[in-house]
């Protein structure tokens, strides 16, 4: 299929804008977040292009973000970028 990270620049830019405006994260600066997104997008593309027959998704994630590429009727897959919400105050289950 020949997908590249640049094919998803619009989605990455929207996620970076949201991260900078709404997400509080002490682990990554906005610049580090952008680099992380680009790396995860590369991994999601690889997972999507090498998925087993019958599977529809390519997924890559870290502690803060999940990227999912989903097969659809167009040549370009759908792209979802999700923030993984986490609180350091969450009690561990027993």
C-alpha cells in the first residue's frame, strides 16, 4: 500500500494541538510528544500493512497515546489518535 507518516500529518497536527492545549503530562514536552506520535504512527503503519488476513486494524500505543489505523472502503485507512487517561492518584486494585 505504501503508507507513510506524512500521509497522516493532519491527524498528527490535530493531536499535537489538543495535547498542547488540553493534556497535562509531566513525562513529555509538546516536542517530545510530536516525536513520539511520529514514531507510533510508523509502528501503526507497519502493523496495518503487515496485519494477518481478515484483520482490519493496525495499532501502536504507549502510556499516553494509542494510534489505530482501520481499514475502510477507501485506499487510505481511517486514523484515530486517542489519549490514554491516567491519574497518579488512582488506587491500585487489591
